[in-house]
C-alpha cells in the first residue's frame, strides 16, 4: 500500500520507464515512472523530489528544494503518449507549491492535454504545506513564514495565469503544495490511498479476511485524514484490525475506535528492535507475537 508518497508507483504497478531528471536540489538523478496497460502513467513525485533524496537537509534546502524533476517526469509521460497522468503526491522534500513542476513543463514546451490526477496523501490546503509540514523538512520558523508568504504569492500567480484558485482546495497542500500546482494545470484531486486500494483490489481481499494488519510510521490525527490506515480500515469497518506504528497518539486511536465496529489493536515498534533487526523484521516479529497472544 501507499497513500501517494513513497512506494506509490510500485504499489500501483505497470511497465517501468526511467528518466534522468533534476533532483530536489538540481543535481541529475535517475527516476522512474510506470506505464499501465490502460495507458495511464503513474508518477511518484517522491522519486524526483522526495525527502529520501536529501538524507541530511542543509540550512537552505527546505527553501531551495524544487519539484522541477516531477515536471520532467510528467513531460516524459505525455511525450510517450500516456492517456492520462496520475501523480502520487507525498513524501516530498519540497515546499515550492508545484512551481518547479510547471516551470519544467514550460521549459519543455509541453502542454497538459490529457487528464491529470493528483493522488494526495493528505487533505491539507495549499498554505498548510508550509504551516503544517515545512518544519518536518528542516525549515526554521523564519523559513516557514517565508514559505507561507511565497505560497500565498504563488496562489495569486496561479489565479492570474490559469484562472484557478488553489488556496482552499482540500489536498492542494500535498507534497509541499505540488498538488496545488497540478490543480492549477487542471488536475482532479483524489485520495492516493484509495486509488492504490482500488488498483490492487484490496476491498475484495478484505471480504475474506479475519484480521487486517496495516500501519504507519507515526499514527496521529493526520492518519485519520486519508492516510493508508484510514482508507484501508474504512473499506470494511467490522473486521478486526491491528495497526503497527513507530509511535502513536492515544487521542487518534480513541477516535478511530469510536468510528469502527470492529476491534482495533495497536502495537508500537520498539526502537531497540528496529536497530537490531531492521524495520521489516521488527514488523514481522511484533505481528507474530500479537497473533500468538490473541489468535
């Protein structure tokens, strides 16, 4: 599963295409996208502008990071004859409001003439890309304020150029506001997690399930606004569920339990265990221990 961030393209699938593009700070990197049999191009914005590409952000990187490479991937997909382009918006190192993406398409001389979809990992608005998420990408309080001002000015620019108001659209703040830039280009906004679930037939799988196991690094209130856990557990509210999390917020767990008929349990991954055996093995171990104790 994926909600639009890391792993989005792999989760949806399709023929792998590669492209050398500009990374979040301009250095060339090799990124991939997928072309499905129905003609849909699947682009994971994190592959060209993701946090994982900046393991240790420098002081100016939260301001300088760009989605230019994402625009290059969109351009490559359109040039390859894609019937529609779905961009997974999440896990970004950027807060450029999608400006880099639009600049890349301008530089390539490519117009978006096919349906464009922004598959978002959050429902946050355009300004929230700075208010809620820029600090997580290393921005100082002063930089957060500057980024918010920049997004507000960019929203005015999008209104003038495209006749589209992106400021209050739910989801426009995904991937540092990349989704807002895509909306300005005419994109429809959808839930990234719901798109992946439909693509993989998760709802059908849940019909025969006795327990569903899902998870997230940090389980909090934001998880209940369209993240993987929220979408998967909403598909069959009566099935018992186990959530695996790196850390968890009690209020969020209570809120989830209140709106589900099925039992919900949560286990946190011990940091020491992750350091010893890695995250994947840690998940396997805590899930097996839970099943042994409860089933």
